C-alpha cells in the first residue's frame, strides 16, 4: 500500500508540475505576442491532455495489481477537484475536464497493456 501511495503521489507531482510548466511557457508566449488567444487555449488543452496521459501512464505502469481501480479512484478525485475550480460551468468547460480525465484513464490503460 505504501508503494502504491508513493506512485499516486508521483503521478500527481508529474501532472501538476507539467501542467504548471506548460501553462507558464504558453502564457509567456502569449504575453510576448508570439501566439494569439485562441492558440494559447488550444495549446494549453493539448499539452494538458498530454500531461494527463503521461501521469496516467506512470500510475498504470508502477502499480502492480488493480491499477485500473486506482486510476478510477484518482480520476474521480481529480474530477471533483477540477469541477470545484472550473472557471464557469458550461458545456465546453465540462467537455475539456472530462476529456482530460479520459486521457488519464487512457494513459493508465496503455501502461497496463504494455507491462511485461
């Protein structure tokens, strides 16, 4: 159980660190007028989804038994946090949140299927 908690924390650390890093990079590019507002939002969503896939992959690869159950629990936890901090409750925001959560599960499924 202790190693599973360590793996979950590593997954969270990767997710939050990469999300903050990508957001800061794209915010700087937007501030310097290298990219416009629409490109900024699209790149944040794409690289956020990539961060969720990578984080799910870390979770799925490092947990030996019942990795998908852990992934569902973490996804529910992330979904609750995401719903609480969402800027506005509309269809597009909810779609972005659910697509990232599905990317997390997809990363975990890929990792579980690639295990030896």
